[in-house]
C-alpha cells in the first residue's frame, strides 16, 4: 500500500507541481530512512476504547 505522502508526491510530480525544495526534502527522508519507515503508532480510536481489562 502506498502511503498518503507517497501518493501526493507522485501526483505533484505528474502534474509538474513538485518544487525543488520538496524534492530535496524527499531525498533527505530517503537517505535517513524516514521515507520507508512505518508510520509511528499513536492514539487512535481503538486505543481509547475500554476493553474491560483496565484495572
């Protein structure tokens, strides 16, 4: 599955709207591993639900 930012990047490039600054930031993210790193977990809706296990 392509992430939201990767899809946006592709769309911007295809439409000729990607800036040089954006390309540099993407290259930086690719080099430091952030581009392909999994999205960090957060507090989503499921994290807020009481499963009856809380003490």
